[in-house]
């Protein structure tokens, strides 16, 4: 799940806690408009609100060491975007992912061009129309399939994904899906989270 506090009508901490209660187990704290101190503070509030050691958090690289120091045993990784594309990993293993778009795939002539650095996963977006990026044309599942073919890591589909479209994303090769407003802006994030997980399990079932 990807956070976006601007799409939530109630405190983000409450919505995220409900989503985790519904089964969400991986939270990417996005919030690109926050300065570092405000971003770290929000991460701390979310982690305290969830209070579940099973949850994995992925955060901006400039916030990683702050959170690792505060919670040494926290499941925390790094997510790279266009503004944070370099990560000098510490000695211990860190989960690292990055954002991927249709233009990135179109510009890449080879598999190596697409992923010059080692990453563990990619978020490919937007698959469908989404309110978070109203001026960006949806890439569609055909572009998703091309991204999966060229990537050297699991690819998650993001952007306008609903429980009804999860099967199409998985059929295109997505390892899983990432969701923002579909859960956080729902009247009942806990039930919405469960609905996405049920649909994902069904899509992966024989």
C-alpha cells in the first residue's frame, strides 16, 4: 500500500492502521511534498499507530537511517524515485525498490538499460486512470507486460487498480499490486484491504 495523506478524509494514521488490520503488510510512505523532518515525523506516527512487527515499510532514502536508528528491528527498506535515484547501501542487506513508468520502459533498449542498479522490486504506474495523477495517461496492461519482460525483479502494478482489475494485472505478469486511494480513501479501509487481498489470492490461485 502507498500512502497519500491528501486522499484521506480522516487522519492517515487511523486509515493505515485499519488497512493493516485488514491484512495490508507492506506500506510505502510516499508523501513527496514533505520536508525531511516532517516526513520522518509522519513515518514515526504511522509506525507507532500500526505497532505491528510483521509490517514492512519502504521509505525515502534520506529517512532510512533515522528510522533504522529509532527502530533497529523494524522491517524497513528504501524506495527510489526520480528525485532519489541513488542509494549507497549500508553493510547490512536492505530491501530496495524503485518507481518505473512507461516512458522508462520505452526508452530502454535492453534489460540492462532498464535496471542498471540492483533493486529488489519495481512499482510500475499508472496502469489505469488515477486521481493521484490526473494528467498522466494510463499505461495499460500491455505496457505492464513489457515492463515485466524487461525487468530483472518482481514488478508490482500501481495506479487505479481495483479488486476487479487485479486478475488482468496478474495475467500481464505483475507479481502483485500496490494501492493507495482504493484502500485509504475507502469508507472502511479494513474491509477494502481484505477485498484486495482476496482478489489477489484468487488471481494467483491455480
